[in-house]
C-alpha cells in the first residue's frame, strides 16, 4: 500500500472493542486492487485496544481521543487525519468480504456520486429485507423494500459507507453524538446535488444483534428520537414541515403509548428528546441556515426519493396506516417515491 498518497482512507472507529478488532482489521488488510490506508480512531477505550492494535497491526495509523466523542465526533476526528480523496467509514464489529473495498470505490468514485454504501448483512435481519433497498419516511424511520433497482438507496448505512472528502470536509454534526449521522450525511449529499448509491458487490458481515424485544436505555431513546426529528427540522422548509406535521403527531403518540405499555421505548428518553427540541430554537435555526447555505437542489427532488409510508408493518393495521399516509401525501402534494413509475425507482 502506498501510504504517501493513498487513494482511499479506511477509518475504523473503536470504543472498548478490542475483542472485535482482529477479525475486522484482518479482513480489511486482505483487500487488494487499490491503494489505501487504515486509521483507527479510539474513543477513549479502557480495554487496551490502542496498545493491542499498535502491536498487532503496526501499519495502522492510530488516532486516540481521551474522551468518547461518539460516532459523529469520533469519525470526524478520523476524517481530519485522512489523507485519501475517498474516505470509507467502517464499524469495528464488521468483517468484510474479499473485493469489498474495490467494489465500493468503483461505485463511489463515479463523478455524480457523493456517498456509496455497502451491502451490510446484519445478524438477525431476515434475508427478505435484502431483496430490495428501503427509504426514509418523514420521521426518519427506514421503511424496507421500496426500491426496485439494486443501486437505489436513500442514504448510506453507517456500518460501511464511502464519501468524497472534498465535498463534505467533516461529514457529521458533532451534536448528534450517535444515531442518524448517516442519514444526516445522506441528506447533505442529496441537497448538494449528488447521488447516494448502493454497492451491492461490496459485502460486509455485521455482528449487530436483533434488539426488537430489548429495552432501550433512556439515553439511546433520547438520541434516536431527537436526532431523527432534528434532521427533518434542519433540512426542510417550514411549508414542508407543516405538511408532514401529522407524521410527527402520530410518531409522538405511538411512541409514548409504546413507552408506557411496552419496553420498546424509554418514556424519560422520549420526553428529554422533545424537551431538547423545544429548548434549543436558536441552535436549530443556526443549523438550518448552515444547511440552507449548502443547498443546490430543490427539496422536491429530495422528497421524491423518500417514502410516504408510516410503517414496515405488513399486517392489516399496518397496510391501512400506510394507505392513509399515502393518501395524505397525495392530498398535500408531497410527491414521494411511490409517485414515480416503477422503472425509475
């Protein structure tokens, strides 16, 4: 590998993940066909990760933070040290297949592409969800099985994504800390006029676990809910926000009920998220101005890649909810991906 001027910088973020790093980094160093460097960003680990990598993988460039900066801040730190024109962000709980990197670069290096994402096979996710890529709805939930074409995707999943450094400099808003940063980057790419593309031949195995029945911590619920809604608030016009307000209301009521009756959401976390949004109007306005200054594409174009559906549910109640939501979109003239001919999505 040519470390003087690498084509690609692979940034692996780590927090107390020593037990994951050998399999992840070994699979990365088996990649061939192009020049790349590997940067490990350590988020203040206490498990000896830094020393282990320094001894086991001496060619890895290590950037160590004294504190946990989260996914957003940690990856921003890695990007600051990246020397490649193309930057790949890779989770430490992954193992990549041969050809992963060259396939991702082949797609991400296209002139009109701003972000490219690998095919990430996550433990516990049913195989049928990989038959078609999904899109985002108006409360930033991923709705599966939307696009007919393999390369179409709304945003690049953060487990393995590539972006062009000269387009974004630092890709994320450090305020996010964790959750929805990849969605944030996808919106940025689309609003400055670049495509987000799925690289189906770039295969990653993700050690994530199925957590559907697991109680979320208050902090996790807080970050997920705040960051989803914050993303919509900073990227879209007030007129669009008015038209999608019913989605916000339904989302709030449904999650408060689930938080009260089940363990799927933390009520304190949800309430903290909404309080943050109410208590920080100046900060939200500043973020809106920054994103508006970047914008090169009308939001109608971005909305045409989103879905009007509310839920992934395939039961009768889920189908009814989605039918009502899509009818509302037609009523208020929100032309989502469902309005496009099948051959264009």
